């Protein structure tokens, strides 16, 4: 009877260890794969957001410059006095 339980516990422990090794391997594999994809998309969208905001800021600066330039050109041309 003792030999039976020793063999039974050995096989139970063997299969439990094997099961948990496989389970933890797949859990770690899918967690790593999930976080790699998640961090890639987070980094991708952060970089895309950064470049989009820089591009929008560039166009706003360019528009502000041209508005100020043409406004100054209009004002200076209308304030000019022709003495000739």
C-alpha cells in the first residue's frame, strides 16, 4: 500500500510539475508577446502623436508668419506717402 502511494504521488508530482512548466511557459510566452505588441503600439502612437503635433505647430507658425508678413505689408503700403 505504501509503495502504491509512493508511485502515485511520484506520478502526480511529475505530471503536475510538467503541467505547470508548460502552463507557465505558455503564459509567459503570450504575456511577453502581448506586451511586446502593446509597447510597440504605444511607442508608435506616441511617436506619431509627437510628429503630428510638431507638424501642426510648424504649419501654425508658418501661417502666423505669413499673416503677420502680409498684414505688415498691407499696413506699410497704405501708410506710404508719395511725395514725388
